[in-house]
C-alpha cells in the first residue's frame, strides 16, 4: 500500500512513499526475517531498529520529566527500574543497547505527553494533570501518576489508552 498513489513520481517530488507490503518487509529484513544493518550483517533482536530512536526518546523523556516535576526515582520506575548507574548513564546521553521494554515504555510515555498537550492546550494544566486526583474508574480517585508508577508497562498502556479515548482517537 502506498501513501501517495499517483503513478507520476515527479508530480509529488517532496512526498515520502511508504510501502507496507510483505515484499517490502522481505526486502528490508531479508528472507530470514531478521533485521540487517546497511552492510547486510544481521543485528540481534534487542538492537534492531531501536538505536536511532532510543537516544532522542530518552532525551525527550528527561525534558518531559522536568515539566512533570518527577524525581529520579519516579523516572526510574517509569523507565522500567533500570540500575541506578544505568539510569544516570542514560541521563548523561550514554545509551548503549536497550531492551524492547524500554522502547515500549518510551512510546507510551511520549504518547501520554502528546495526548495531554492536545487535550489540555494550557501547558501548566497538561503537565499538572498527572498530579491531580482523577475520578475515572481506572484511577480510583488517585492521580494518574500513581497508576503509572505501579511499575508495569501495562499501567502506562492503560493511561495512554484512556487519554487516546478522551481525545477520540
């Protein structure tokens, strides 16, 4: 499937084409299904497609954490409770190899931030929402941050789904 369906390639010179067919998957991953580097060397599953996303994702998360007024221990819980030394290396920009769990957590956390910015255009209200008691059944009168700090990736998922539902998405 193509996002741009015009057969005239030069008609939309600045548009990016995105192919989602099985053939495209086979071309990018090889017949074996494992991801390959530019040189054709198979990458381990933990490193596949994560390296380019995790470093900027963590930088963004740490900026969001400041806006959300989170301390280091709260940040560590939201990121999956890495060792303190690992957490502070990440905070300094030394990322290295990370788990899929961290990538998933970052995705949910950045999605929560984005949804709050859409739902509550006033940045102070959006950033404060996590700290205010919420009567929605999934929060049981507690602040949403309490649910997020339960430590499970599923709790981040639930908050993200709640916000996506609120914004109609």
